[in-house]
C-alpha cells in the first residue's frame, strides 16, 4: 500500500479532522490554576500540535500541559511553515537580536487550548521550508542546521536573562527555570553561562544518537568563545557537540526511562559520551523519568477507529482488525495480524523484521507496516510487499489516523529496536490491546512485562527475535491466555500524570538551590 490514496479510498466519505494534542485532553484535566505557579520555559524543536517527527513532538505537547496546573509553563519552538500556515494567530511580542552569523528574528505568541502559551521564532529564512524540521524534501539534512538550532538556543537564553528586559518582556514574564530538549537546544545553557546567568536548566536527552556534531570551523559563526572549546566544554573528539554543551552546562540531565539512564553510561549505548554521563550519574545529576501518553489513547472514545471497543469487547477489536486488512488489501485470514508503526531507520531493527517476515507469513500471519525514513529500508519494504501480496502491506508515509487504526486492529506490534530511549508505540499498542514483541532495552524493558503485557527478547539476535515471535503465535493459539494478556496490557496506562511528581520534585530542588545561591556552584564543582 505504498500509495496513500489506497488508504484514503478505504475511509468513510466524511471524517472529522483528528484533534490536535491540545484538544485531546478532557476539559479541565490539566486546568490552569487561578494563581499561576513559577514561570518555566519548555524549549523544543517539535510540538505535535503543529509538527512532529517522533516522540519528542508528543512529549512536548503533553508534558507542559500536564504541568500547567502547577506552573506557568510556556513553550518555545521555531515557527516552521506548518506553524505559520496553521489556524492559530501569531502575535509578535518581541524582536530578538542576532549573534555572529545567527540572524535576528521576531518572537511570536500563540494561545493554544488548555491555556498553553507557545512562543514561536518567526524567521522565514531559517524555518519556513518544505520537508521536516531537520531534513529537506529529499531527506537530506539542512546544511545550516547548526545556525537554525543555535537560533532556537539563543532565543531561549535571551528570553531568560533579566539583562535582556529590553529584548524580551511579556508583561514581566521571565522563566525561573528552563526545560531543554535534545541537541537542538543544547547551546541554551552555554549561552546563559557565558553571560554569567545561573538560571537553572533541566536538559532532557530523548535520543543520544542524535548529537548535533559540527566542525570546529562553525565556532565563530555561532558566537562561541574560544575558551569554551575544551575537553571539559564543547569539544567532542575535536568537533563541536550541541548535545555535550547541554550536558556540561545544565544543572540536571534527565532521560526518558530509568533503564536508558543506566544504559547511556555504558560504551554500548553512550555514543562516546558515556564517561561524561557516568560522571553526571555519580554526582546525582542524571536521572530517568519514563514518558507517558495522553488521554486521547482510549479505544472506548477514539473517533478514528472503525469501531470503539473496551476491555473484553473482542468483537469490537476484530472490526478494527478487518478494517486494517481492507486498508492494506490483505486477504481474509484467521491468523494473527502483526504491525510495525515506526520511523524506518536502522535503530528500529527493520532489517530484523524484514528477515522475519517470511516466517510470519508461512505460519499463517500477516504484517502491516506504516512509516517513512531511510530510502534503503523503504525500498526493502516495498520489495517485501511485492513478494507477499495479500499477506504484507506497506504504507510509506505517516498518518496518525492510520497509525491509530493499526494499533487498534493489530494483534502484535513488532519493536526489535537496537536501542529505545523510551518508546511510545508500545504504550499505544498495549492501550489498544496489541501485544508488543520487543527487544529488552531502554523504555521497552521498563514498560513491557514479559509474558504478561507483551514479549521481550534479551539478545539482539535474529534467532532470539524469531523465538519471541514464535511465542506470540503460540499464545495467539491459546485463546484464554491471549485474551488474558490483552486485558493485562489494556489495564496498564502510562499517563503523564505519573511523570509529573518526579518532574515537580526536580524543578523545586533546582529552583530552591537557585534561591539559595547554590545551583551554579554545585554545577561548576561537578564540571
């Protein structure tokens, strides 16, 4: 099903648009307090309300809203083309000066439902482009990404510094803490510290494999002082690393699951930063807080399913299964339906899924895949679909509507990821009664109970993955056990509210240290 039109033809003639992340939360759940708490700025390169590439977009839409009842949370992101062309009006509230080769830009303000205020960087030459936030329409990295995301980092610093009142002041609003996300925001604490600003910074690593590494020749263009390019600073094997800057200059580093927080301190998963991260862990500056999913992931109320269903309503679940088979033009079958909902990249183990596909079909199963990514993987999946017509369906692209239907219609979700910082797909799948078959790594190990809510395999070997798939087939053939596992999976709900408490504890700890004048000294002693 490489042609998206094949999906469209299977839909009802009238389908309302999928609500944005802002609209999915039940009214009042994350209500804004009458007396707003301390101001916090959440800085991100993606927000699912407008644009998302992966889990970062979902997290950025959900976590600030979950914290709104406790803090005056606001978000900062670039004004991509999708933002400018959205229905939400943008009010310009400030002009932010440039630095070195980083251009000046305007700062806009957008009001979203649930009371969330989003500041957007209006800089058409940097952000209003086709393609994704990071790649052009041909899948190539934008050559000026270092400038684009240094602009984001610098803007966050300019909005924070009290010395920048002449630059930014939204009715006196200034953040007392910054929550930064991934390499695209890594220079923010560095820009602050170089100006002597000690505002506390939390830096969340969503995927350590993407670090924003550039040549030394970029230092001057980004306004980076020469004294900062040292082994203790931004130097990463004699290159500039945005990710390392965020780790070095922030007060606390979090990542998106407890297991991944341990894994990134090892050579296998540390991507060359394991020594620095081990030191952070020893100093108590590294912790893992598992992501959650928002309340829209409810099979009883999701408007885009072929049939809403609840726990034990297996007839309703089967309606969705048959709907997915029609979407992908699969044959009528009484066998299990396996699914992949993923970015099609090496990390996700798609080569292992492709290798296992024939055995799934030979055993009476079917497989559907939705996603986009590396051209070689996309082509391999198209070839697989051609080899097994009626048994394997592939959609190169992504639609959240189709993804939700697949979660609801599939029996098993394949996730043989080489590493997985947290993963959200396994949570979505469990919520919709699809049992994950996954590598025991990162957040997959933290959110799947082997033999209860899914299937885990320990070693990243094809034979181990195949054994886990064989276990899934055996359970599928034992109706009572299969339904029991479905019930257990659907009962596990990783809500964002479960993550709020550790974030609140961390925020208060850092802001209390800052009030006492100790935050900067503790961080400097750790460096």
